[in-house]
């Protein structure tokens, strides 16, 4: 097939996206596809020019929007490709938009009876009224420490842990600098488990063996430094889980995928506290996709190579 891989973009995850794109290009070429890389610069402009980019896209059999964060994982590029009537890898406009918006994701999953990390959403002038935020947290039964994160985004950019009023105020300011909607969530003591969900050309949806994150102990949590710059962070896959917990995580991941209307692929991130009831932390409708990223690692544990995973996603998009 003629495949176009889009990477880059205007989100803080620009460099992560470029790395994902490079990996996907090489893998698709290994599977015998004709591949054209197409990049968006840090301003969100096509590097090849608007008319040239549209011509390249319209000549493709399948497009891979290997974009993370706003402008790529939020339904914007998906809507553009829909207008051009071009098949593409991954979820559609609605699932992408809801999946990137952590507030909407929680609202949908809660409506479906799926347990999520407890938290509140803060917007507008309330972001400057830390005392009011604390009162809302208390009313919701949430106590320090808490995590503060932009409502849209990934790779832990803008995420901070707050333990008191001053650190909460500082964290709100940082997160609000990236997004006008901010989530404040209860810190969960427990295991951090990720699951990779993937659709196949025949329409079935399957889940790879779970991965457990052991973040760099020198970092305050699994932040961007622990994800991308640390040699001390460990990813254990398959995660050591009881059959009952493994089954519950698997079924919940598929339920999340279906509830949000996802297609193609997604990574569902869980916390498993001491009571053993998994809490959905968030979903990534186009997770990091270098050969070392969590999603391909999980499928490697299922016996699928990186190139096979990429080829499956292309074949699934073409079949759909």
C-alpha cells in the first residue's frame, strides 16, 4: 500500500511524535509498503506546504496520524482526513476528542460504571482561587497529596504532585499554562499497570499481556523525565498478576475501548490500589509508538514484532 505517516505537530509532544513517526516509517517499509513521511512543524504548519501535503495525502491508501496531544490526538487531524475521504489508522473524531479530554473521558466511563481515579475539574477564575479548590476537594472526599494535570495532553507534561496549599497553587498555574481546563486527582497508592488494546482486520479486538511500570525512584513520580530520560525506570511485561486481576484488567480495557468508541488501537492506563479494584487513570488513543514504547513492548510479549503490529494497524484501517 501507499502509506503516509504524519508526525510532529504543535503540541508539547512534538519530539515524541517525530520519534514515533520514524519508527512507524521504518516498520511499514519492512513490511513492503511504499511510505512517505509528512511532518507538521512546531507551529502546526505542513512542512511541505498546504497544497503539497493535501496532494500527498490524497494519493495514499492509508494514513498514519502518529501525532500525540492537541492537534493530532484530539480529532482535529482525523476530521481533516475524513473530509479528504482517506482511510487512517486509529480512532475517529469523537473517540479521539473524548479520549484526549480527561474530564470527558472520566464522565463517559463513570456513566458506564467503570471506576476511575477520583478527582475534580477546575476552570477559569477558579484556577486562581486555591482555597476554593481545596474546599471542592474536601467536598469530594479528596485529600492531599493530589496530582494536578492539564485536562488535555500527555507524556506527563505539566503534571505535578501537590502536598499543600502553596504547591497546589504552583501546580495549578503550571497546568493552566498548557490548558484552560485542569484536573486535580487523588494520589493513588498502588501498582501502575498499562494495557494495549488493538483491533484486527476481521474486526475483533484483543489485549496484549499487561505491563507494570516501576518508575525511577529518584523521580517524584512517573514524570516526563522518568519516561524519556531515565535508565532507572523499569517496564515489566508480562506484569506479575493473578489470573483474576489479569482477567479483570483485560475485560475493563476492552470495555473502555468500546465505551469511548475507539478504533485501531489504544493504551489504557490503570492504578491498582490495595483493595485490588482497578481504577482507570487515562486512555491514549495514539500512544507513544517507538520500538521501545509501552504499546509495542506489550505486543512483543504476545509474540508480535514491531513491524507486524504496524502492518496490522495498516491492514485494519484499510479493511475498515
